C-alpha cells in the first residue's frame, strides 16, 4: 500500500492541514473577539469544503459571521495553509449540536438543559448552574449535582421549545444556537 492510500497517513495529513489552518486564522478571529471552536476540512468532488465554527460570550450575529468570513478568507489567502487545491469556505456559529467540551461552553450555556453521560456510563439530564474552570453544578430534578469536567464523557445541550421561566409563566422560544 502506498503512503497516499494509507488511512492513517491521510488522517495525519488532514490533521496537519487543520493545524496549519487553525494557526493561520486564530489571531484574526481573536482580534474580532471570536473563539475558534472547530475546523473541519472535507472533500467535495474536486474541491474541499472548509468549515470554521466560531463563538463568543453572548453568541454571534450574522454580521459577526460575515466579518469573520472576510478575515478568515484574507488570512488563508495570505498563508500557504490551504495549498493550491480549490476550496469552499463556510464560517458558522458553534451550534447547539456540538458537545460541551470546554469550561467556556458550559459558561455560555448557563441555565440551559443538558444531557450528560459520565465516564462511568451514568446518564443524567439537568440545568446548567454555576460553572468554573474545573467543574459545573447541574440542577438534576431539583438537586444540585457537581460534576468535574474530567468526569464527563459527553454533554449535549437539549433544545427546549416554549420553556417557562421560574420568574414568569410566559413561555419563551428557546431556539437560538
């Protein structure tokens, strides 16, 4: 098998490319006050699709995405990170479907409902309360439960429609990402 056909080599090459892309775009995004959340590079026929996910405290707007797209495009044009092959750039927000993996993800989703699977296989659903650099407190069926992040195998925000807030009986439309 030639090195070009070895899946491990292709995965390593793709990871190296993602690392180069991340290095090229992190500073321009940081200057906009945005965190780089994910870089995904996938083949699409003769082209590649580069998806860049960004986020910030308070969320991102369409104007933020537009400016981030301009800055990322310029940074990639100024670097050798993407090589010569054609690609399509997509800049997006982090989205609700991405797992919570960093303390800032938990902080940004304060008071949202989350489904958690712990490292020992326990599954629980609770509302995110206080979160710090090492742990989060969840309200699980009215009881506080402190979980260290290193105990969490997977955590996903649950989408809630027409959630009633404690201070009001008015339903809220909680569809934002």
